[in-house]
């Protein structure tokens, strides 16, 4: 009788470099959804020393941890989430905003259940913002339907830098209050933002 072998077992004769992937569970683990915490932490819900240190340094937040755990769990049901990426989770007064790549955005659009589950588990509305290749494109996606006419770096007299976004259109058409949009933009860009209306 032919024996069925787990795909990871074929790695046995390979050099140690490849074998170490088996320690993490499975070589094919890199198909997993990419989240701000490591896959061990996302799966087990316990923080490893590395992720714990990142949390203490403020590089990741509790919201990153919560949303990562839910997404990794949901990936088993919605395989479209595999190979997608959550860059960051931002919390505002009104909601949780996930900064995601295009593939994750598409998975959210295709399966509204993903958003519904996150919303239920995180206890507040969840919105996604598409992370584009450039900051300007990301802002264009964020501030739609308003038009982004330009993004410029400005030097403030105290020596710090800020980003100035020039927006055109109707402010009331924005999906969230302007102050919330500005907070999200600042966290995405990791810079203070100034908004000019043209
Ligand atoms: Zn970890």
C-alpha cells in the first residue's frame, strides 16, 4: 500500500537551512497571511520574547495582536487570505483601521464575513485602507473620493519635518471625519500631516 507522506517530510534530506523551517511547523507555512506579529504568536495567542519586546517598544500595538490572531484563524476558512499582508492596525475613537495590501483588500471585498468576524471580535467597526507602492497613492486611496493634488515634505522652523497633503473636493464626501482621516494618515506615514484644501 502506498504511504501518504506529509509534504514537509520531503525536506528531510535537505540541508539544515531548509530543515529549520520544519521546526516552525511546516515549510509551506510561508503561504500564511503576513501580520505584524510572528506566526507562532498569531497562532498560539501567547507572545514570544521577540514580539513582547516589540510591543514594549511600541512597534506593535495590542490591536495589531488582536487583529493578527483573528486573521490567522480566519485564513483556515478563507484561503484567499493566504499570502496577503496586514501591515498595521490603527485604532481611532470610532473604529479600527487595517492597513492592508491589495490582495487582502480583495479578500475583504469578496468575503464580507471576514470584516464581520473582525468587527465582532474587536468590538468596534473595522475599515481597511489599501497600502499602495507610494505614499501619494496610499493617500489617494485613503482620501477618495477627494482628489490628492500633491504630497510635499515641508520643513518646520523647529527643525522637524511634516507632510503636506493638498486635497481638492468636498470634505463632507470623506468616509470618516477629517480629523480621523488625518490621524490615520499620520500613523500610516509615521509623520505629522498638514492638510491644505485647494
Ligand atoms: Zn512572536
